[in-house]
């Protein structure tokens, strides 16, 4: 694939030759090969899953509103926590970032499209089938998967007829992710505009490039782990069954060898997003660009050697516990560098607080809180108390909700006018920000207290001393959930119409990057003529 | 953002005194064992380190937000890197981490040292109850959630659970140990993975079918300590409490004699490996 297709004149638009325009009607979406259409589908799919997964979370929080069992059977409760995690991770957060990658990578590196458009179509269209399969198990007589999203054996082997469906759905999601990742790598490696060396790429592209390698490295590991579960169940193998000479703990090692990089798969693109937004609204260049890139690479590397910190209580040798404690603590160093550099970017800048900036700043605060609790969890002796308690629930939700999800919302508010060509309602967006920020803290901060006081995770009912903070947390959950309807409304409004967005969109700010040199919305084939990067 | 800080400050203010089982409990219990106190100390150490770093970093962010506002005419500076500063904020965190790792490693070594125990109890997790076997004596029994809790925890039971003492945290037969003894706990499971956790002892450890895990505790104060299964183990995961009664020596000896007396009477059932046998023992009491 050549990087430069230097025919035609600059500013030459796709509508000049009709056969290059989008197809009409449903064919445009089903046969989509255009990176923007596929990106849009990914993002809308993600939004739908965000609401479905959110509804499940609200069922969980409704049951936990007060002690006693009021609403659902414990088995169904377990199904809800399990499904909530699978839907949010594989259906909401990951596809949202793939959607952002599809939309923004070609625009940011000056390419006409993604390198592998048909595979792009395939990787998206797998997802609706995968999730139909997964969600359909809710209507099975035996109920949906209820062993937790981590699917630890031997419990996972008690799942019943939902078991093969769940595993097949996970295989499909993995295949989709791998294809998406290959596409990102091929695009970034081969289709950058002339002059854009690797260390001139926007940090968002860097974050995604490294994420893509992580995906290719670990999704097959997950596939292997769940396939071994499958053969244990149907073909009499004993990979994880002690009675047959297997080892249930081995599953956990394999799973978390996937699972820990997976955590960074959900956060490295978020780092990229925040690194785009903070400089724009600080009117100042990103502080320490090179270090930011190296820090992402360092975190990605470390993510492969810390997996067992998810399982300190399984009884590992002392040396193993020491190693995983120290390697995990080390992650704080590059992560700290990123936080400090973002702060230094804002320092002596000239700040304005448009919705994307608000979400980025909130990310900075609350992701850091999640980082702190992560550091605490790394300390093995203390982890013996924290492990499998609500403290862990608070920790990873701080990293994933006001971390990854806030970054996704920041990205949407940042690039939405570029995508639709319309500005959105700033007042409503700010309201959405404040509601989300207040309620998300009300939702997750008390969970730290619950965990420290001794409440285990994944329980549908609890002893009465946990009642008060659970009540606060549930109120936060419903507030946060309903605030997201506002988000959907704002996006819908901007798709329908609104004030015309300029090419630069953020005229008052200092947006960097090639995406702002194109019209809003950008032409069908993005960059028909590769731009020159000095 | 201010909210976050307020929480951090609130958290910091409420740290020292924590009455266990107070309703608005904020912090980890100090616990009643040497290990739990060490773990609590470590927890507080890291927490304070995090609070201090948070004050500095969040302070810098808030200062920037207040001071460098475009609306107040702030003009952006042009610097975009400083190797010196970046080296500083790479090296200082490493030093802090080393400072945290050393006490953590010491405690960990202590935790792993299960030698010279006075008593060994084998704990087996079942769906959904615990089985205790005193290896030095001929005692074993199942420990199941008590009837009041069990009745009240049913879906739409219509019972006010606040009226039940130790709702979900009471069992028919608690584990009983003498005060001041180093108790070695051997953990395994019969079906799926469970996890044995008593917050006041500072420790939890997984009970894994086919494998035996070890942990130990030495409780300094007599009392009843409560915890729960911590590893998701199926439908009734929330309903397998752990209750440990720590008794003064003489009372413990009396309990032992009582148990062994019954054990002799129920000789056939003393070898408790099957569920049914266990029920007999439980009923016999
Ligand atoms: Cu259990």
C-alpha cells in the first residue's frame, strides 16, 4: 500500500465522482467499507451496549439498595454481575475505542481510509451476532452465565447450557478485536502521510498502536483458556480439574495473563484521548511528548509481568508474591509520569473549560484515585484484606468509569462536531458532566469503605452494618445511570442538526493535528491527497 | 473535583478510630492478631503516602485551574519539556516505592511463616458451608448459616433483617480456638473455589479443590469474630459465613472435652467425610 496517492488537486472532494460516495439506504451500513461509517457503527453499538450493561448494573444496585433479598434470585443476581462485566468490557468500552480508532486514526495520520476496509466491516459485524448470542442466554431455562466474567473453574463448569454459548460469544468477540487490532497496526505502519515519522504521530495514535499489539498478544490467550474450559466440559480433558490431575489455579494464571494487559487495552487509548484534549484547551503543547510515548510503551511491557497480582490469595510461593508485588508497584512510575506531565501541560497554560476539557480534567483526578487504590492493592499483605472485597470493586470502577468511560465521553465531545458537522448543546453537555461527576463519586467512593469494613464482592445481600454506604452507592448509581440519557440526547441532537462547526471546531483553543485541516464533516475519502507533514 | 478532594479529606479525618461494625464504617478493622495489626499499619502507611501525593498533585492541578484561566487573561507559556523535571518525578516515586516495599516484604515473610503452630485446623469449603476438622484432636463438624438468617434471607421473606442479630454472619457451629495460640489453618474445598476470610484476623486465603493452602493467625483477645466466603462460589456464595470463637484456655479445654465426649458417642459419624454424616453430628449437639 503506497502512502501517497498524489493525483488530483488539493481540496478535491469525493462528491465529484459519485461512485465513490456512500451507498444508499441499508447497503451503506451492511456493506460499509468506509472508516467513518464503520466508526459510527462501532460507536453507536457501544452506546447501546453501555445502556444494556448499565441496566444490569442498576438491577444489581437496586437489589443492594437495602439488606435483605427484595427483587431477584441470587442466581440471577450473579448472572447480572457476570453479564454486566462482559457487556461493558467487550461490548461498550472496547468497541467504543475501536470506533474512535476507526474515525480518528486515518484523519490523524493523513490517510484516505483504514488499510483493510473489508476486514474492518467483518470485525464490526461479528459483534452484533456475538452479543445476540451472549444476551440470548438470559432467556434460557437454565439462565445466563453466573460464574463471574472471569469464569474460574470449577465454578464455570457448573454453568449448564449457557456455557458453550458464552464461550462461543467470547471467541467471536476475540476474533473481532484481533481483526480490529491488525487493521490499526497495518494502517498506522503503512499509511502515514509523508513526513509523519513515528515520533510525530499524535499520542492517540500511539496509544492505539500499542494497544493493538497488546490485543494481538493476549486475545488468543483468552481464547485458549476458554477453549480448555470447553474441552474440560465436553471432552473429558482435565486441564483445570484437580480430580483428573489438572489445576484450577492454572486457569487463573492463563486468564490473568490475558486479563491484565486487557486492563491496559481499555486505558491506553484513553491516555491518548486525554493527551489530545488537555493541550488543546490549555493552549500549550503537550509536556514531554517523547516521555509520554515511552511511558505508554513501558506500561504495556509491564502489563505482561504483573498478572498474578489478581490472585495473591491462591497461595503462591513467597518469591512469586514478592516478584508480582514489586513489578506491580513499578507500574506506578510510568503512570505517575503521565499524570505529572498532564499536570505540567496545564501549568502556565491558558485554560478554558469546554465539555471535553471538563471530562479530561475529571479523568485526571479520578483515574489518579483509581491508581492510588491500585498501588494499595499491589501491597501483598494489605491485599489479603482488600482482595475480593468491595475495595477492589471501587478500584477498578474508578479506573474504568471515571477513567476509561470519561475519556470516551471526552473524546466524543471533542470530535463530535468534526464527525457530524454540527456543534452540540454546550450547556446540556456541561450539565451532563456535572451530574456524571457528582453521581459517579457517590456511586463508587463509598464502595472503598464497604470493602475495608469487610463486605465481599459479588453478593446479593449483606449484613446490616453495610446498609448505609450501600444505600448511598445505589443512589449514586441511579443518578449516574439517568444522567447518561442526557448524553444520548446530546449526541442525537448533534446528529440531527445544530450550529455549523468550522474545520477547526475549537477556534478559541489550540487543536493540533491533521483532523482539523479537513472540513467538518470530513470528505468521504478523508485525505485523497496525502498532506505534507513538516 | 472539589468533591473528590473533600472525600479525601473526609477519609483522612476519619482514619484513626474505627469502631468495627459501626454503621458508617470507613476503614479497615485493626483486628486482634499480630498479623492484622501489621497489615493495618501497612494499609495506613500506603494510604497516607497516597493522601500526601494526592494533595500535592491535585493541589497543582487545582492551582492551574484557578490561576491559568484564559478568561482571566492568562497567556500560555511555550515550554514543552524539561528533562530535569521529568527525571525528578521518575526517581522520587521509585524511592517512595522502595520505602513501601521494604515493610511490605517483612510482613509478607512473617505471614508465610507457619512453623511452630499450637493447633492445626483443616477447613474445607463446600457449596455452601464450611467444614472444620481439628487434626490434633478427633473433632470435626460442619458450620452452616443459622436458621434465623436463613429464613430472613429468602427472596421477599418479609422479615425485617435489621431485627436479626448478626444477619448473615451467624452459624450453628462456630470454629473454636484458644486465645493466644498460633492456629495453623489448612484450606481446601470439596467442589469449587471458596475463600476463608475473617477481617479481624487480617487474612483471607482461597480454599481450592485438590490443593491445600496454609495460613495462620494468633488471636490476642477472646471474642467472636465474623467473616464470609470471599470467592464467588455459586448461587449461595453470600450465605456461608465464617464465625470463629476465641475462648480463654480453660473454656477452650472444656469445649474440647465436650466435643470429644460427643465424638465418642457418635463414633460412627466421627469420620466426617460425607455430607450425611455431618448432619448427624450437627444434629447431635
Ligand atoms: Cu464459598
